[in-house]
C-alpha cells in the first residue's frame, strides 16, 4: 500500500494575530511589459487612497 503524505499545513493563527497583518484589495489599472524580460511585468495598482507599482514574481501567462 502506498503511503500518502500530508500537505505542509501552517498552524492556525489566533484572532489577536490578525491585528498584526495588513491585507489590502486593489485594482490593477495598468500592466507594463518590462524590457528585456519574457516573464516579468510591472503592475500599477490602485488601492483607493494610494497607488503602487508592483513587480510580481512568477511567470507571465500567455
């Protein structure tokens, strides 16, 4: 019989720990290709009260 491994699950956080993190939702307003890169893009993200440029890691789709 094959032994099935369990996924690496992080411990459950306490309610008080939620006050330590900052999660925001934004709207991507612009996507700019980065020169000399096949995989990177620069995102302009509007968070309402401010905007930010973000270069996410990972592979560009398509």
